[in-house]
C-alpha cells in the first residue's frame, strides 16, 4: 500500500473515508441506526474535544504508547525465543508452546489485576500485560514459519553441506519472516488495545484510563478523542511495520 | 393493549425495549427491567425482596433485575432501552445529564453517604493535615469530587495538597500499601479490610458524611419521557421497591437469604452479606429518619450535590433542578400505602 | 547430523513442563511468604494447593460458569471466523475492496470494546446478542489477516497450473484457494481462540448474569476472603482456552494433514 502518493490505490479508502465522514457528521448514520448523539458523538464534537484537551491527550498518548511498544518488544522477543527453542529442542519446547498458548488464554480481566498486584499502578503492569499477550502470537507464528519447511529444501541444505547456523539463517529464518511479520502486525494491534484495556483497571494516567473514566460519565466526545488517538497510533505503527516488511522481504509472493 | 412510548427508541420491535402495559389486575403483567449499579448483593436487597415476595407482581409488574458490573454504565443502559429504570449515584447521574442523557431521579434510596477514607494507623495519617501530598484512592469517574470537597473543607488545597489516585474495585492497593489513604464504603470495603485480618484498632477512619458535603448515592432513575408516559408504572415500581426495602428492614435474616440466592456463588459469604445489609439499611433509614419516608428525595442534599459537582468541575453547566428529579413520584407512591 | 525433530506430541514433555512449573510456583509462593515476607503474598501468588482445593470444592459453580463462557466464546469465534474468512476471500477477489477497507479494518481493532458497547447496545438493544457481536468483533481480525495472507501466498505456478485446466470460479475456489488457505486460516483460528475466550469474559463485565468473568470480578471485589476463588477462575479460563486451542489443533491435523510439521521429517 503506497502511503503518500495519491494514486488509484489510495483513492478508494480515502473516498470511502470521506463518504463515511460526511454521513457521520450530518448524522445520517445516526438516523439510519437510530442512535443518539450521546451514544455516538459527531466528528466536530470529537474535534473540539481534541483541541480542548490536546495537552492531556498528548501526554497520555506518550505514556500509553511507551507501555505498548515496550511490552510489544519484550513479548515478541520472548515469543521468538520460545519458537526457536521449539524447533531445535522439540521434545522440551513443544510443551513450552502449549504453556505460552495457555498464557494467552488468561483473560485480561485476570491478567491486569495480577499484574497490578505485582507492579502497582505504573507502566510496569501494562508492559507485563502486553508482553504476555504478544508472546503467544509471535511464538505460534514464528514456530510455524521456522518449522513448516518443505523437506526437500532441508535436504537441499544438507546436500550443500550447510552448517546448522546457515540452515537456520538462510532457510528457516528467511522462510519464517513472512509469518513473523504477520505476527508483528497482529501484535501491534494487541499491544495498543492491551495497554489501553490494561489501564481500565488500575491506572492513573494514559489513554485507556482517560477513556474508561470519561465513558462512564457519558462524555462521548472526549472518549472518542481517546479512541482517535489510539487508532492513529495503531495505524502509524502498522505502516511502520509494513515499511519494514517491504525492506526485509521484498521477494515474498504476498507482496505482489 | 400496548401503549407506545414517546421516545422513538421505545418503538423498536426488539422484545427487550421497555414497551409497557398499564396493568389492570387481570391484564398481563407489565415487563420492567431494573438495572442495578453493581453485582447482586445486599446493597440491592430491597429489589430482590420486592421481587421474591411478589410486591412487584402485586402492582402488576413483571420485574427483571439486571446485574451491573465494572463496565456497565447504568445511565446508558436506561437511555438506550436495555433497561427501564436503574440505580445510580446522583454524582454520576448529574454528569450524565450534563452530557445530554435525558434522565431524572425518581426516588432516593440511600439518604446518607457511605464513603469513608481509611488509612492504616501504622502510616501515621491520623488527621487531614497529614494527608497532604499522600496518595488518596478514589474510584474516580464521578466519585472523587465529594472527596475534594470534603478535604478542602478540612483545610487542604485541592490544587496543591491533594493527590488522588485511581482505586480499583478491590482493596488490593490498600493491602499492598500502594495507597496511603483508601476509599471505602461502610457496607463493603470497610468489612473487606476487616475480613483480611486488619483490626479496627489498626485503622484511622474518616467519614465523608461528617463534613456535610457528601454527594447523594443510590437513587432510582429513569428517562424523563418514560416517566411522563408511564407515570402510573413509575409510581407502582417505586411503591413496590420501597415496600421491599421496608420488609428487608423488618426481616433482615429472610432478606439475606433472598440475597444469597442471587449472589454469585462462591464469591462471598453469608456473614459478609449480613453485615452489608445491616450497614446499608443505616443509609436507607439513618438514625432519626422516619421509616415511612424512605425513598424521599432530599432536595437540600440534592442541591448540595449539584453545587459540588459544578464547583469542582464534574459538570460544566449548572443542573436544572426542575428536571433533574421528580419528587412527585415518591410522594404519590407513599400516598397509597 | 539431522536433528531428529520428529514432531510427535510428547505427552511426557508437556507433563514434565507442567510439573516443573508447579514446583516452581509452590517454591516461589513459599519464598514470597516465608522468606521475603512480601506484602500480601497470598494475593500475589497463592499456594497452588490452596487454589486447587478451592477449585475442587467449587466444581459445580466453576463447571457451570465455565460452560456458559465457553459456549459464548465458541459462538463468538464461529461468527468472527466466518466473517473474517469471508472478508479475506472477498478482499482477495477484489483488490479494490482490499485497499478500500484495509485501513478501516486496522482502525476497527483500535476501538476497545468498551467504546463500542454504547453503540452496539444502542443499535441492538438486546444484551445477549450485543455480547456475541462484540466477541465476534474481536476475533474476525486475526482470522481475516491470516487467511488473506494464505490466499495471497498461493504460488503463481499453482495458479497457472489451475488455470491451464480452465476451471470455473467455484472449482478454483474449492480446489485451490480454499485448500491452500486452510493452513493460514488455522493459524488465524488458533490466535483468535484465546481472544474469543478473553472477549467473552470481558463482555461479561457488562452486566452478564453468569459466566467465569462474573465470578472473577465478584471474587476480586470481595477481597482476601475470595482470593483463592479468583485464582480458581484464572485457571478455569486457562483451561477453557487450552481446550479450545487443542480442539482447533486437532481439527487442523485432521483437515490439513499434508502440512510439513505433521509429517515425519528430518533436519
């Protein structure tokens, strides 16, 4: 997806966005879905709220963003480690994959209070939550990429007397890169929503904190301002990863 | 005979919308949904008792009690028709009204505040002055404002001396010393602390009600249009509810039994609910308050609540006291007793 | 020379892992309480045997709620997967569709359910259906993304081979695209499964009458007295998650046995 050039592939999402925007602002959507403004605020109200609160929003966005990125990095790294060891020490590590997948099944409703008990109400809690949530995705995807190699390729590597290290890098890792990038894209979404939802529980700062607080007061414009900031952060990160993907695996079929 | 409600929302064909029939004794019962403020517990004994003992049925109402939870916004559930009436604190109601929700209070269940500020004696925080700069826990949303008012009255500067930290719905932060001063209700958290092994002698307790600047809590509210179009039903449901509360007051044991049938199994004990009921009833009928007047909306306290809300920025516009509550509903409910 | 990585599901290995973890846990709990005198150690990391005892004495409640949550999660997962897979196929068919909605799909995942709730409730008015829709909302994205990737990864040679047979649209779909996308669809499902459980529990916080999430919240709320119950629900939800994950893995093995990691291999 070419970002900055306004060409055919950009026109479509852009025009759809503009259409939706117009329908939203003029409350056609409200009429169609029979919603009130106090359930879904209109863009102009959201914009005023952003202008009014941009200082707090900016500060909180940085706070939450840090939590998300740090958790994302830690989780993805750990997930990779588990995947790699599952490939090379299969007897031990297959169990590890199951454990990691099980961790993923701990709902955030339980994870957040547990992390809060250990790390208090600061960033540590959310980084912990995000790390746990992103580990499994990376582990599963990376493992699939590293292990789903066609045997004929492995035989080819043997035939060329490749060392374990060369097999790893040139075959397994390269083959796994598309899977890893898929995991990164999913993890990016998870890390943002994870840090935001984590803040719903016990936090005194952050976009999630502000969102959960304001929505209970039915202050929809400010709540949606938070959502806008979160979405902006998410889309930004997604395109960063897309860019990286294009750099690292330009040959992959799915890039065409 | 189904009467259409005024608000367009209620004309949905969805079976859960609050279409109501004004019931004669032989007509089908009017379906009515009550949205609680939190999970089922003794704090809501009156409603469960009224349902169990048939008080709602006597008034021609088929009541469904919907539990609340951490992410339920009662005001929105009532506004979007998922419930017909709900229970909320007036502080929360006022800010929702301020943000456009067309709601009003029709009965005031708890007359005094349950809010306590507690600290461990070991922390040395035994006076308001010592709270300066310390981490004071509050459930936030709308609930930190009476604490601000209370502390300012006691000499602290809200902008400089008071550091309010979000408290979850558990007391874990208090146990972990992540908070210096914690919020607690007289009917729940205080006893959660005692049940954890901390003794009353180990605690400093400050009652927000003592400052005279408490904000009103549990009240029954509904959409203004709904009340206008279903006035009879509103009066009936309030009457049955108050009867339920009175019964609970006179038959606490039985009331706790009813509550225990409705709590989430495994998460609480009967003793805890017994204490909760006892303490909560003290709020419904404080010392010296006439039993036949429970549910009345105390207009002076309502005004205080609204003033604090405006002063400390919970609401942006002054509350229109003529539309925020309708005291005639309770008055009519009490007439036919 | 060859790493004999016979990918058999070594029950023994998993058992060993679990045993090791249990021991580590009990040791840590003991250390926290008796060695380091950590504040509220009982809350932070209770003794496993205490939690297990609570679980055993509360089996009816946990089973009942667990089943309800599992049922809701499954419904949400099915709905979400159907939507996700359909979206992926549609996007693969029409590149214009993909570029039109892709940014909005990503945007959709940024909106936490709590922001969606007023809108969904406002449109649907029914609490139960709203909860299912929100659960599906969370699960469609991983399935869509992975299935789409799978469809796109179909090798050109395979496509060309298919085209040389002049297949109908349906044949193309059923004989190549559907089958080729299955492995990635299953990845999506495996990722969506725990999400489905999580979201089923999260939406229970919005006033559901029962379910594991409700017990979780109430046991937290009532404090130390029910701390073990809280941990019991944590384990129960892990159990449900692992169950769902295992079912999907089993299904995957049955439906796509040709995948390399299910075959015997060397190296």
